[in-house]
């Protein structure tokens, strides 16, 4: 008797509806909304060619890392110093993976930052601010100076650089933007 009452209540309250009908009721309001586009953002791939014109560096391959907040540049021989009462840092930037090139650089020091790497190690790193050229655009970003000699890419572009540059990443693509062409004499 109790089971028969329960079955009658179920039939009245919840009539059987085919799964596709239920899904169409759920999805219909969502399908009517316009699709979100990224017209105001520049699309880049998982790897891109960049330049750092203020440092005199062109033709660097960068890996886009949306999981990292800060960008990172492979550097060694890092020496902080003072110039006109301001803190600066002098370092050797390492370029290329197959053919090693070195470039001596100087930049104003922004800060010393504690970074937790993907493998859990905590390091103190120097932070510089310099301009980044990607495609036909140039904007300032911050880089931490780190030893990346065991890494394939000497530069990582983190999420802060992507936000400041108004970029969106399509991970299925590589080298979407053209190599930046800069005249380093006209900075």
C-alpha cells in the first residue's frame, strides 16, 4: 500500500521526460546568450618570439606560462649596485638554447622578491622592470632574474605580463605573432 502511494505521487509530481528534453530545458537559456569573444585582446600561442629593447635583446623565444604570476629571465653574474642614489642590478642574460649567447645588461632594481617555484623551492630573486616587445606591441613588465640553464626556454612570460599586454593564449598554437623588428638604436 505504501509503495503504491509513493509510485502514484512520483508519477504526478515528476512525469517521465526523456533525457534530451531535460537537457534542452537546461541548456536553452544558455544557448540564447551571445558567445563571449576576445576582440579587444591579442591572441598569442604557447610559445612566442619576443624582444627586450631597453636591454638591447632581440630574437628571444619565450614560453607562455599562465600558471606563473611573474615573468622570469635567465640571468647569471647578478650584481646589485647604486647609480645616482638608486638601486640597480647588473647581470648577464643568456640567450638561445642550441647556440649560447650572452649579453651583459643593467637595469633599475624594482625589488627583491621571494618566489616559490613549481617544484616547491623558495628563492629570493631580483626584480627588474623593462619593456617587452611581442608582435607589433611594446609595454613594460617585471621580470625576476633566475638561473634557468636547465630549462628549454630562457624566458617565461607569466600571467601579469599577459594581463598588462591584454593577451589571450591559445595553447594549440605556436608563434602566432611575428618576430618583433626593432631598431635598437631608436629606443
